[in-house]
């Protein structure tokens, strides 16, 4: 008698969660040890968002604010990236490393240690518009290749100095002779690791960053940031939707706080949405030039440039009307 053995049913893959049109900003308090790219992918998955990107990379060893743009907010990323950034960082004196942080190989050492007075006296040299050479292990491109990829392959990386602006630096505390804690408010393109390296060289004792936290990016501050664990609690494993987590998402306009805002009529909003310029006329017409955010009936319509009395649309928003 032939024995028939029934095959066990193959386990089914869990159904993929449906992607959603999530629009706005999630200001993540990124933990140490996570890349910015990974952080974006985690948030995108939790919120089931179709599109996401970030406004300014944070190194894996750094923590703090990583503004993540979702959906239509990705069109506003450059305006957040152009904003000022505030960092709190710890410098370890006596060692320079090839990565300019604690992850790298020691390349220079010194028995000298700066006094708090010496650090404060040096700060004016690193304030305002200055020239800075980015770290060899950075995302700066050389001939189409990232500098950190070339450095990891053992190639000699020569980066040119470039202008940056440091608005403010202060010595926060000196916990011991080997360390100084500083805070800096910087413009776009500033590398805090390079700042620590250059200050160490100027002080004759060398230095590198051992801890780094970003506390502000453009209009975003720590007070509105959401931790990754808190966000994950809002969307427990197996949850079918992300309505609770969506409450942490700020409106698209939150990234445009630095831009002048214009309100237009429904008719003009329609013209802008079709890519047509709108003439600014009448006694109340604004006298200005440059970028503006444009809204109608409380809804964001476009990013536009005012040129010679005309409002010229550059980026159109496709946001649901409430």
C-alpha cells in the first residue's frame, strides 16, 4: 500500500505594507552608531512613506538632529540645508587622527595640553568667514569619487580649502586637561571634525573629536525632535498603519520658516500650479526679490522667485487640500 505524505504548505511571506503619501518633516534625534541613510530608511518604513530624504548628513559617531523630509517636503530640503547648524562637541587634546574623530588611526601625538584661557584666546581666529580643508574621510567628491572611499583604499587624498562661516564658538567646559567641550554655530559646509583638528594644530597640541551632537538645523531645534525609540513605540510590530506616528510629522511649511511668505488668490494659485508667472500688482504688491513660499487659502502652492515684479514658480507642491 502506497503511503501518501502531504507536503507541508510553504510559509507565506508577510504582506507588504502599503506605501502612503506622507508629506512633511520628521525631525529625528539620531542615535550614535547609525548612518543617516539607515535612519532615513527606518523612518520611511515606519511611516510607510513613498519618498524620503534628509537635510544634512550626520556621521555615525554623531547624535542629534537629522531632519527627514517626507513626500513633498523633499522639494524644500535645500532651504533647510542652507540654514545654520548648532553643534556641541568634545575635543580630545594630544592626539590627531586620520579621520579627525575617535574612529581613526593616531597620526600625531603631543604631551602639551591647552589651558582654558588658551582655547578661549584662539576662538576669534576660527570665527567669521574662514578657509577650511575638509577631512580626508568626508563625502567631498574628488574626480567623481567620495574622499572617504579613496582614503579607505589607501590613496593620498588632497582636498582644497574652501570658505565657510562660523557664526559663534564658545568653550562650554573643561572636564579635565585632556578634554574641552565646545559649542559652535556654523554655516553650510562646515566640518566640526576639521575645526577640532585645526584648533589642535594652532594650539600646538593636536586634537580630534570624541563626541558630537547637533542641536539645531535651520528652523528645527531639539525641543521638536523625536527619538527613534519613541517613534518605534508609536508603530508597534505588525501594526497596519502609522496614523499615530504621523502625528510626529511637521507640515511641509516648517522647513520654509526662513523664506518670506506670500498669499495669492485662487486664480493666481491656479496659474502658478500650471507653471505660469504671476504679475505682482497693486498698492499692496510686495517690493522684494528672491525666493518666497506661496500659499492660497492656507495651503502651500509653490516655491517661487520674485523677479522684476513677477512671481515665477520654480517648484510646485501637490498637497491635498483640507
